[in-house]
């Protein structure tokens, strides 16, 4: 081979390497763009603009995947759609996401937007409302018009929610506020009628990812089970001892935290309670049925078993700190007892089960499936640690979930 031929061959090889390198770079960029689009779709539910897609793809190509995820979450749709649909099922017994915006949902969105400790949703004196400059109907304790109009006008929740103290709008003492537990929407769904056990059960489902059957424990003391629970259903005491006890031994002592709360409405003219309001028996209030601050609903069916527990106040105790439900990971720095909804909300929110539950829900929301194999479970466990280390910032969990699932 002549020198000229060798030179030609080398030049051809060099050109081929350059072309091949360019092709690899193009393929890598194409992969990053696809991942960026999927990430944006999963987080915001809408396609990104060209400039946003390019920025996210560049971040992914440069190994800054979390930055790309946070860029996607800056889209207003993340708040208006993704977070709204994420929180909506927690506000009703049917667990439907097809409900109007309300104070519960808005407060969850605001806490996430503001990078707040997400545990505060269960015990803080906090409420998010639309900015007063918008000319909305004022927040009301007896209707949802403020939030209905905020949603119907398509106003950005990212840009127009403001944080206020719940006590200054609801009329509750600050000591009686407990985040979304004492929101109007939550009260309508779970304090309405009944015996207030619904509030306990759905808080457990929505924020601890356990229903009563999963935490049943028949080994605990029965001394706090109320009068309305038969000790021999169908004439068979074994049913009580082997079934009823499992739920009520833990539930009834903690549901006592809600003893001063009720949701009042006109059952004849407003059967769905749309115009009802949360009521609270503050210091100095006496219920005519109980003769104490305890709401009369705590004496419903008191003749069923008259020797049962008569609720005297809102003192609660967590019997689940003993027995099988120690697995829920209760905070050892908390006393495991207290008075009222605020301290019970803190007890739940500071448990390991609460953190694990939020991470699992976000993972499923973003990845469109529950954790299903060892890799998924390992990722969830690492995100639980990260969630705590990042001050319980839920956006961090959304970002890490989106990165993990961006290539699916």
C-alpha cells in the first residue's frame, strides 16, 4: 500500500470514528429527551415545552436527573392536576379523586409547594386559601364556595395559594387544630354523624397505609372499649373476644382524641351536609346529653353494654405501642398519650409507618404501579431515609420516584 493510500485509509477511519461518535451522542441525547418527556408527563401530566424539554434532557445527559425532575415540578399542572388528584381521595369515604377542590386538598398542595415538613398536615395550625386579591368568595366554615370558584376559574394553585393559620378562619382554638384532620372537608367526610371512629379509620388508611384489619390485635386490654360495642354479638361472646376486640382495643382509646368534635348540618334540608360546619366544644361548653364537653355521639347506643367505657374527656392513649403494632414505628421521644386531635395527629405523623406510606403512595402515583420486586422495595426504603433526611419534603420523594421510573 502506497503512502497516499495509507493516508486515505487513515482519514477514512478518522471520519468514520467522528461520524460514529456523533451518532452515539445523538442516540444518547435522544434517550435523554425521551426520559425527560416521560418524567414531565408523569409529574405534571402535560407535555413540556421545547425549551423545558431541552433543559431537562441536558440535565439528564449531565447526570443531574433530580434537577430535571424539579424542573418538571415547577409546571403549574403539577399542583393543579397531579397533587390535586393525589390528595383528593383522602377527603372522602369513597376515596374518589373526582371531588371539587377543598380546604383539605389546598392545604396539602400548599405544604408541598412550600417545601414544608409534610408531617405537619396532621397537626399544624395551618390552612391554605386563595389570595384575597383574586376577589373570591371569602373562606367559609359552612360552604365550599371559596375553593369551588378558585377551581372553576382555572386559577393557578402554584401561584395563588397563601398560608394562613387555620384557627383564625375556622374559629377553633389553635390548640384544637390538627392540620387536615380539622379541615372543613375532613370534618364533613369523617366527623359527620357516626361515632367519630371514621376519622380514626380513614386517617389510618390515608396516612399510615393500614386499614383496621391489618392492625387488629386481640391481646391488648379491653378497658377503653365504649358502651356501644356488644360483648356478645349474636349471643356469642367469642365473636367479641376473637374479632371485635382486635380493632376496638386500639381504636377506641385513640378515637377519644376527637371527643369534642362534631360536624353539624340540617339533615332534612341538607342531607349531604354541603352547608354544614365543624363544631368543637371548647372550655366552658357542656353537651346537654353527656353533661361534659364530650359530644353526645360518644354516648350513642350506650345501653348496648352499660358496663362499657364512658368517655369523660379527650384523653387518648396509644395501646399499639405494645404488641404487634409496635412495627408501625412509633416515635420513642413522644409520650404515646395526650389530649385532643393535635397530639394524636403528631403521634401518627411521627411514626415510621407515616413516612413509609407517603413514599409508597408517591412511588405508585409516579411509576404507575406499586413497588413489585426487590429493586423497587430497595428504592422505596432508600427514599424513606431520604424523605427524613430532607426534612420530610414530599417533592424530594416525587423527584426520586420520577428519576427511578424515567426509563420505563
